C-alpha cells in the first residue's frame, strides 16, 4: 500500500493531472491529463520514483 500512497501523493501534486488511480493488484496507474506536456511530466515523475512508465 505504500507504493500506492507514494504514487498518489506525487502525481496529484502535478498541474494538469487529475483522477489519479493506482491499482496494486494489476500494477497499473491511470490518470487524466490536460496536455502532452502534463503526460510527459507524470511519466517522468513515475520513472523518478522508480516505477516503469509508458504510454
């Protein structure tokens, strides 16, 4: 559950990122984003935290 809290705590602070959901069972993260820039920032943040991230 710590991983989920880390992801939620970090992605929800990014501008243009909304409706963040992290599913521990399926090991997926979903979110809404306003622009490609926001998407790239979110993916970069996930990678920075040590999670593999791709579109």
